[in-house]
């Protein structure tokens, strides 16, 4: 049976995977109401687990080192309570080759956009390369959500970004949206945090 993560843990974890985000964005990622999300963020701030800062006129939340450690403890407890550690470790091993493909494709596209790539890379070729990981991600997510419900949604976000990329290339690596690269990076961070690994 898939385990549902506590709301306060979801908020703390989203602050990590998103890196720096508004309460509204964290709420959108967790599926919680924004008001409830803000309450959890304030509680976490009081404990020194998150910090709020402003950049270019916009305010956002990020995880502190203490918050990272607390989050990893909470995720480890959840993982073991679900009896899913070995399963998630196996899934992570299957994820790594796909991560190599996505990372290489996104890097090549970024270099091509800057005009410094060693070989010409087209948008069509990049999208084609990312289609196989997108398809494989559906199966990986299904395996993950068998154990932990909070892993739901990555495949849909990645598929939407890939579909949008054919008419708007910023959906490949853009940092101002849930681009292919951003969604994949967040999934990688989610797995790393869950298993208490380093990149």
C-alpha cells in the first residue's frame, strides 16, 4: 500500500527539491492549500529549518542545512516505515542511466543555444532523445508511487514540458518554468534526499 507523507514533511521536502520557491509554488507542488503551506513554512522557520529571503524584489523560501538534515531524518523514517528502502534503491539504479541521457541531452542543447557546442544539435533531435526517458519515467514513477505517494506527478510534468518544447524551446532547459531539465533535476534531488545520497 502506498504511504502518504505528512503535510509538514511534504512542505519541508518541497523546499529542498524546488531549491528556492514562493509559498504558492511549494503549495502547488505539494497539493496543499497555500494558507496551510505558509503555516508549515512559518513553523519550520521557527525551528531553523527554512529561511525566507528576497531576490530581485521577489521573496521565497529555501532549506537551511539544519532543515536538510531534519528532512533526511524524516524521509528515512518514512522510507523504513513503508518497508521500501530496497525497492527505492533498485529504482534509483534504473534511474541513473536515464539521468545520464537526460543530462547529456540538456547540456548539449544549452551549449547549442549559446553557440559553443562541438556538434550541431537540433531541437527535433533533442526532443527525440528525451522521448525514451519520458516513456521510462512513467514506469519508474508507477513503481515509486506503489510505496510512496509523494512521487506522483513527475512524469506528467516532464511529458507536458516535452510536448511544449516543440513550439517553445525554453521548455527544454528553462529555469522560469517546469522545464524538462528542471523537473528531472527535482526528481533526482527527491531520490537523493529519500536515500540520503550525494550527487
